[in-house]
C-alpha cells in the first residue's frame, strides 16, 4: 500500500532504508521509544529487514523532494476490549509516530498522520483511533489536538520506560487522546 500526500509518500519499508532509519533511531528523543534504540548501523539493517514484509500497517514517511525516509508511522488492529470474549472485532488502532528531528515543526507529522488516519478509517475498518503520549511531550500532544482527537484520560505514574539515576523506575504521567470514525467524518 502506498499513500500519497502533497509533500510525502507513505510506503512500506524497503531494506535500503536502514541508513535513514538509523539517523532517527540511534538516539530516540523520547523515553517511550528507548526500546527501539539502534546502537549500530548493522542493527539498523536487521531492524529494517524485519519490517519489509509488513505492507499494510507500518509505513516509512518519505519526503517526495529528495526521497529520504524522514520518519515512520504505524498502527495495528486491536480489539476494543481485551477483557471481553464477545468483542473480537479488531477495529481499534493506536498509532506510533516519529520524525527525524531535522524534519520536525514543518507540518510533516500532521500531513502524514492525517493521511494515515483517513486510510485507517476508510480502508482498514477503523472505528476508534487512540494515542498515548507522555504529559511533557508537547509536540505529540499538539499533533493529537490538531488531528481533532479528544483528550480522554490522564494517568498518573502510568508507565516506566527508563530508570532514575538510583536504579528505581521512573514513572511517567500519560495522556490518552482518541477520535472515533464518526467524529473524524465531522472533522474533515
Ligand atoms: C511528535 C512528532 C511526530 C510531531 O512532529 P512535528 O514535526 O512537531 O509535527 P508537525 O510539524 O506536523 O506539527 C503538528 C502541530 O504541533 C505543533 N508543535 C509541534 N511541536 C511543538 C512544540 N514543541 N510546542 C508547541 N507546538 C508544537 C506544530 O506547530 C503543529 O501545530 P500548528 O500547525 O497548529 O502550528 C515529533 O515531535 C517527533 O517525532 N517526536 C519524537 C517522537 C515522539 O515523541 N513520538 C510520539 C510518542 S507519544
């Protein structure tokens, strides 16, 4: 699947993308992506090779003007309530988004996410899209708001991605934003 916007192409990863991916994943700028850190270029090659067969839900964000992979966006289908056996329809998605820092604050994230949300709602059966973001992540919060997502919850000391200097878990406050398909139709 390929999604085209004015300035971007969203397409599945190809193995040649590893240098661009290494550029933005060798030092993740937020704690929640620490587990994705790539220490070496060879790690990047392996990581990108592991992505190439995923063609529906995991996209490289490519700048049309120079064909560079400037980031990524993905979301996979989930059931709305994992505690209920009656509810097995996978119509809920939770996107991860990340841009190379040299390409932030230019509206690319919004352009990519807007097109990705349209794709999920129109072509992949999405009923609800929700996003978690830490309370200090202004850029991600702004992106959610610009996409018309409602702030649904604020969870205190919800999750830990890294440790404090003394080795204890650093717990972070997490916000949840969401938009339903019927709200998205109104947003357009
Ligand atoms: C989150 C992320 C993808 C947003 O990218 P971006 O380049 O800032 O997004 P855009 O340029 O499309 O901006 C979207 C809106 O947020 C605003 N914004 C972005 N950063 C901001 C900041 N630090 N302070 C205030 N507003 C900000 C933009 O101005 C824009 O709103 P506007 O058009 O009304 O001005 C990017 O910051 C990133 O990759 N961060 C690291 C990874 C990450 O945190 N992922 C999310 C984990 S939950």
